[in-house]
C-alpha cells in the first residue's frame, strides 16, 4: 500500500495540499479548488488557518533562501512576530522529531519532546489554546478567496514573479469522510447521449451539509487518542529489542494508554460514544457497498481505535462481545433497523472484524514453517523428514475436521502480541488458554484418548509418563515434594515449574526414544493443566515466558500431527502386509 493511502495517526493534521494528496491516494476526488469551494459555502471548514503578515512571509522567504537546510526559524524579528516563529518552530519540531527520522544521540532530547506532546498536545492545538494571534479556527462568515492570500516575494531570473501564500489551511485526517460525502451529495452523473442523469442533485440543486459533521467533536477526540497512543508506544518501547514487550515495559504501556483512553473517553458521555460507533459502522458498510475499498479501510482504522478506546476506558464492564451487544441494543434480528436515525446492521461489528477461513489459512501457513523446520532438525540423520507441504496438510486437516477455531487463536495471539497491538493481558491469556485446550481436543480426536497425559502416552509411548516422573524427582523443589511437574496450583508455582523445565531442556528431551518427544510436551502438559483452572493471570507472564509457552504449544501441535501421520502410515503397511 502506498504510504499516502494509510495515514500515520501521529500526523493528525495535513496542510491543504497534503490533504488533497491523501484524499486522492484513497480515491476520494479532491483539489485545492474543491476545498476552497466547500469552505466558501460553509460545508467543509478547515480545522485551523494560519495567517501571517505579508512582511513576515517576505522576510521568511529571504531567510530560507540563505539558509535552505535550517529547519528551525532563527529569524530576527520584532516581538509581535514571536508567536509566528514559535508556531513555525513547533510544527517543524513535531514533523522532524515524531514523523521524520530524528534521533538524538542519547535519546534524552527526543524523550523529553515526546513527553511534552503527551502533556500539551499537537502543536496546532497547543498554540490555539495559547491564543496565538496568527492561528484561528475559520468560519463561514470570515471566508476569503484563497487567491487573496497570495503575494509576490521575488522575481526569478526569467522575470516571472515568485509567489507565496500568507495563509495555510489545516485539515484533520478524518475530514476525508466529509469530502467524500459532499462529493456524493453534489455530484450529478449524466449520460450525454440519452440525457439521463443520476445523483442527489437531480431534483433540486441545493447546497447540502454532510450529516457526518454532527460527529466532528468525537472525530477530533478519537484522533487525539490515536495520536497520543502512538506516541506513548514510541516512548515506552524505545529500548525494546526484538518482538517482545514484557514485564514493566508492558505494564507501563498498558497503564499509560489506559489513562489516556479514560481521559479522552470522559470528554463525551456513553450514549454519544455509542452513537458515534454506530455511525462509523454505518459508514463502513456504505463504503463497502459502493466498493470504496481504500476509504473503508481508513474508516475501519478509526472504528477499531474507537472500539479499543471505549473498551479500555470501560475496562471493568465491557469487552468486545458486550460492545457488539450494545451496538445493536441486544437485538439479534435480521431486519433493517435504525437507532437515532443510524442504520443498524445485523452483527455489524462482528462482521467488520471477522477472521475469515482464508485469512486463518494464510496466517497459519506463514506461522508454521519455522516450527516444522525446528521439528525436522530433531529427527536423526537419514530418517524421513516432514515434507515441504506438511504445514499445508496440517492446516487442511484442522479446517476439514471443523477445528478452525484453533487457527483463530494462533491468528489472534500473533496479531495481538507480536504486532504490538494493544490489548489487555486477559485477551492474550484467553487465546493461550483456548489454544492449549484446543490442542488437547485435537489430540483426543487423533489418538482416541481422554486427558492430555493419556494422549501423549498413546502418541509417544509409556516412557513419557515413567521417565517424566523419574527425571523430575531429581530436580523437585522441596516445597513441591508431593506435586507433579505437570501440575501447578498457583501462578508462582506455574512459573517456577516452567522455568525448571526450560532450564533443564536436555533432561526433559530424553523422556523417550521418539525424537518428537521433548521438553515442549511437558510445557504443554503443565500449561494445559494450569490454564484449565485459572482464568486470569498477572502481567508478569506477558513476556519471554509467554513466548516460550506459545512456542511449545505450536511445537506440540506439529509433533502430534507428525506422530498421527506416522501412525497412519504404519497402519497402512500392516493392512497391506508390507
């Protein structure tokens, strides 16, 4: 995807020409003339307009001509121009330090700047709060043709005038949805041969306002949340190496983002947020029906952020299932309904954020090969390796047997965790629990045994049980003298035994002569028994230990399927006497 199509939440505002580029990249017709015309009629107003004196623009032009590489205005100017320089420098710093490639030598300058933005907000918002006399929020009554802001600052070598604008108009990224709606409301399509016309303006060519404008304040609020959440993520994960956010870093990210979510959510009441959510859902389906794929994806990003923010702010009484229920007010009927004039779609939210079979298949096929390679590395030299299409066989078997829900948990864990997607600890833990239990259920089907220990014994032999007990007795901590390595009653016990297994992999890799029977089975066994009785877990588990548990579960899935295929092959040989 072109970078212009998908905006950076940190940007928040675009200058007019960049906003036009953004609209065009998402196939929404726009131009400077379109924006000016809509402003003239008061149906699309820029969020901010910066207007500088002619003398300042001329002085700035001369300064930049002499200092083309200096991003910061150091122009000597009278005191009345100081707010101008402050605004220009603030915007330059923001673009350079947060959107551009700025990195200070020790990170301290960047860190301090980012924290300043968290406290004070976007430079345009901050300067407006300071009553900067050169920054205003436009309205219909003070409209000026944009050409009136144009002045001549120089004459080039060919004798042509060099022009600059004394004004700059700033649009919020969400206003792309207003532009699209206004285009729709004021466009008439005509077949010049038949003279047939289509469009909203056929009957009466009047000027219409977009109903989306009703939600301007909510769009601004969610835009602010998206900006702040992105900056917090940069701050908190600055020192993170690799793909894992864990421990104190994870807790800090979650706590700080939740605090921002609560603050932004409090700007509007519960009913306003729900109405806004319903409007976003309605717009999404409107765009998809018109095959505006890029615009629907931009809308989906705002919708996803809104859902996340609302759930975080209402953490104790709301999850996605309840949010979906509130969206439709608990009504599960198929019929067309409206709430506050907004169309309600059957399972509207669930269908926007689905996990389709094809998505599940593709994601699983991309996840499994590295684990299959690891299992192949365990196999003795000269033995038959798992084939190149083994991952395809495994995924097809899971789907064909109706167990695609297990792939959903793979998908969600990767999406929620390894892509830094913010979520509560409980969401990840829930998918890990379900993955562990799902693997046990698959084992029951494949090996016709109840309980995970019996499944492993059936698959890998009695040695698994016998050697597991004897080897653990050599390591058993005194406080767990009467307890098995595969049982944990508390989280502390679970973590201690997990570390015991991981710290003695070689020992637990000798449980059986079967090369597929290794330490990962013991981790899976322990995890399955623990998660079956523990719904919640503290965030201390959300780090490298979590990754190890996840790895072992996937390796167990691969090992069980490999053993299943091996057993089936042996039975075929016996059947045909070969």
